[in-house]
DNA sequence: CAGTGAGCGAGCTTCCGCTTGACTT
C-alpha cells in the first residue's frame, strides 16, 4: 500500500523525483495531456457556452487505467504537472478523470528538479487554479474553432485535405511574403574603396594595412574620378582612437535558440535536434528540452562557478541571471543545460555528444566573464580631397567567455574579420599606398527562411510553443505549402577599378549570387491558400493575432473575465466571415489564372489548383468537349507559366518506338517524368528532358533498372519459390508470401537456409501476436 | 508509389499543445 502518489508529466522526470522522495512516495507520469477534444468531431457546443466534449485518446487509455489503479491505492494524490496553462489543465483533467477526492488531492509545482525544490513544493500545496484551467480551455477551443472551420473552407474552395490554423497559416504567410520580397528586390550598386598602405610592424618589417574609405561611391564614373584624384595625393595619419569594448555571453539555451544554434553550428534540422535532445534528456544528461525559459537554478549556477574556477580560474567567473524577453513565455522549466555541469563530455552517440557539447559550452559560457577587447581606429587623411580612410584593428585583451563559446549568426555579413591588431602607428605619420581598389558591391536581398530562422521569427511573434515548433515545420511541408529546396545562383558581373603604380585600370569579374541551400520556399498551393486566407480572414492571419488573444487568455487566467465571454466575442466576429466565404460562388476556382486561347481550337487555357495540385486545363467544364488536364512540372509555377509552356505539357505522353516488341512511351506522372514499357514504369533521372529523350536512352534506363532489380535478390530457394532473401533500404531481409521479416543481427544472410528462414518467420509472427496491436497506417486511396 | 481530375455522388480530410513509444523493408 502506497501512501502517496505523485503524478508528473514526463516519465524521465518521474524517475528522478522518485529517488528524492523515498519509499512513501510513488511517482508516475501522465505522458502529457490525458484528455482532449474528440479527434474527429467539432466537439464544441456553441449554443451551450462553448461547452467542450472531451475524450481520452486511444493511446492514453492504458496510462489512465494504470493511474486509476494506483490512485485507488494511495492516501494522497499529488498533482505535480508543470506550472503553466497546459500543466494546470493536465492537473484538472487528471482530477476529473481519476475522480479524485478533494480531501485526498493536492496540487504542487516546482521549477527545478532538486530534492530541496521538491520537498519545498510538498510543504506548500495549493488548489487547482480554475482560472488558469479555463484560460487553457479557451486556448484549446479557439484553436479547434479556427482549425475546424477554416480547413473545410479550403477543401471546398481550393483542394481537399488541406488545413489551416492559428499557427501554421501564419508560418506559411511569413514564407510567402518573404519570397515576394526576395522577388521584388532590386539590388543597388555602389563602390567600396579599399586602400592598401605599406607600414612597418613592431620589428620594422614591412607589412600591408587595409583601410576603407569613409563613404561608398555611387557610380563607376565617380569611382574613376576618385581614383584619378588619388594619383598625386599624400596620406597622413590624422587620428588614432583606442576604445575598449566588451562582449557578453548569450543566455543559456531555450528550445528555440538550441534549434537555431544546432542548425548553424552542427547543421541539424529542427526535428533532428529535438530527437537528439530527447535522448540526452531520457539518459538523464540534460534538463528538459522543451522550454522557453533562460533561467538556471541556483544549484546549477553554483556548479558552473565551481567548474569554471577549476578549469580556468576565478577571474573567468561572472554569475549572471538572465530574464526571458520572449512574448508569451510561460517558463515552467529551467533553461536547457547539462544535468551535471561538471561533466564536460558524456558517453552517448556521436551526434548526441556534439549536441551535448554545444549545450555544455553555452551553459558554462553564460556564467563567464565578459570578453574585453580593444578597438583601434586610425583615420588617414587624403591631401587633395576631404575624404579619409579608416583602418580598424581589434584585439582581445581578455578572452573571457569567448574562450569557450562564440554565438553564430545567420546573416552572411560582408564585414571582414576585424580581429587583428594594427601595426604601430603614430599621429602625423606619412603613409605610402601600394594600391587602391574600388569594387562594385550590391545591396543584398532579404534571406529566405531556414527551418531555424522561421522558428526564431515565430517565437519573436509569440506564435507557437517549444513543443510545437518542430511539428509545425513538418506540417506545412506535409501539406505541400512549403518545400525545402535549393535555389541555384546566377552569375553577376561586377566592376573593379584599381589604382596601382600611378595608373587606373578597369576589369570585370563575376560572382555567383542568390544561391541558397535548404531554404523554405512556398509552393503554388501555399501561395494560393495564403492569398485566399489573408484576403478573407485577415484577422486570423494577422501577425499579432496570437499576441492579442494571449492578452485575453491572461485576463481569463487572472480571473478578470469569463472564458466563454471571450469565445463568444471571437466567434460572433469569426463565424460570419466563414459563412460569407463559403457562400461565394466560385468553387475550386481560387487562384485560377487564364493564360489565353488554344491556337487551334480556341478553347480557354487556364491554370489552377486541382485535386492533385497545380494543373493546366484546356477547355471548359460545361463545354461539349471534355476538358483536358496536365500537371505542372517542378520547374513551372502558376504565377509565371506562359501559354506556350502550358501547351508544351500536353505533348506528353509521346511514343518513342518499340523495344522487345513492345511500345516505349514517355509520360509525366506524380513523381516526375517516366519511361513506360510493358506496364512497367521507369523514373527518368534529373536533368533528362522528357521531350528530348531518345529510344536508345530510354532502353538504357529500362536495362539499368532490370539490373538493379536483380541485385535486390540475395538468395532464392528452388524448394519454395515464395521465399526470398532481399536487399532493402535497411539492409537484408526475408520476404515470404509478400510479407517481410527482419533478419537477426548475428546471422549472415547468405548462410541462411530454408529451414532457418522459416524459424525466423515463426518467431517474429509469434512476437507480433503477443505484442499490442499495431496501429494501422491511414488507408491510402488508390 | 505511377499516368488521376468537372461533378449519379458516399465518406474522408482538419486545429494546437502536452508527452513518448514501436519499429521500420
């Protein structure tokens, strides 16, 4: 018989806490929310004050059953979910679902997982805060209303199975609008002038020193004139200014900053980072990885201090308390940090280690002294005009936190590395130039979003939570609103004018601009859906919508207003807009664009989003002749496609000729262009033009695929034609009667005989039957 | 994995936030 049952959200946390509390306490986990609005139905009764209908999701049934049993055995139940809106709601749902007795139930909260903090929490229990719970219900109900009313509008007006929501639709909007900015951007040229002076270093050896002109020059002619004017000029050091500066370390990691730095420094995707962090957390190596707090526990700060002192000495320590500036942060946890600061490295997988290293350094650096620098600026006067050059040098006089960690930045800055010392100079010193160059430079267009920079932007706007950043990015890609892609750069020529040995020369160089990798690009569907939503639902798509509604949720939490009142206010404004938009005549015509008339038949040629994505249509639905369709290929976009390009698409499928007495045709399908022969399909490799491919090339593709097919079979058995040992994506496996079975790790696939194969199959079938039923993947439509 | 789609039309799709599994062909 357990005296006490403590329920927390995460099982890893439960394990740790159990150790602190001793044998009178059992600690279990709720695995997050245990109850939610019904999955399939709207589940909100608008007429009854927005009463929600909750259910226990299938995958939580076992958890709840177990909690019920254990709660029945305990004298006292301690609801210890997180101290934020969602955590309070979890506590309340537990209270309701487990049918707890108020006299045997207590609500406790703690911000750090230390023995002291937990014992203190136990000593200071409170009641469930219904105002906070209602703020969560309001948040939940609002999101359901927005998502389940807007999505069907899209199914009707644009294309089935699309989705819209408070968070994802704004994320798409950011990407669409950035793309428009990029396309509308016109770069401006100007000339950057750099002089190389010859001076002596401290040992008297000649060295070169770079200095930049105080202004940029607009045109080539002016640059030419300027260089000409420098021919006979003398250069004198006019002033030397030495200024000490400081740099301070960044705050410890939150989910968002960890995702950004791991992307920049380690090249991880947002999802990868979270998966690795989860593993580190489960292994007890770091604190919780879904947090918006930059706070470190006193205990962690003390450990940092000790570790830094031990490694580098006391002068490297500077205790700092960071505060969160993020909109809407709820700070239920600490910042992300190593559980044991003294562990500089941990034993884990290679990728986990790299992430741990990053977290360790960032945490340690956050408690270290400022770096001290000395910046020297030398001003160099030009004798025959009013302009001047400046040479800048920067030296680190005390490295401080930079010894451990330097934050990275996204913007590929044009600034050159300034961390160098200037040679000794004196005021009034005359300088010789080796040459002066004026290089044409262009203003840079805004950068497209990466996964990580999108997360940063969303966080800045207060949209989404640490637990949803990664899923949101995956959703907008799954819906095909956004793709992660590359943009190949373009060559751009630029002028370089050089003054050297009393002569001005001119040459043209080229650079690649606009090349980008792994950036988020909007698709046609994304653009059409975004434009539609922004036009008809500007309120929801407004970047400040979440921040504004959060203020109202706060009022609910403070008990200043009823949650259903807020819902009523929102709904009376929102719902009519939904009705009005549904009543618009045009069905599935959103984003349609007429390209022109077919040159032979005079039929209308148009582009729009069809059931399966962007397509070209020739003819009209109500005409006698049925319309014809063709899907847009990857290189084309609805916004820019021309009539000629559209008609080109209808030249497929085309017949190339015969091979082995069967016809070979070329077509374009869902996955790109293909060769078809004898009811088999062969994908065409990238870069091959389906309009240009010859019969011989197509036959080569067929033969190549046949060869690859053969390689797939490692072993066949004469005794049983249904048994194969195959080579697959995840290594060798057994295939029997069209079903696949794993080969145990210690077995060499080549050595398997029929009997051992059957044994392996039998074993796995038994295992599958005893295991809980596998959830079926959603049925795919044929 | 594959060439679809304008209407006899069933029934389906969808949100955001909390949490981890089970297991890949």
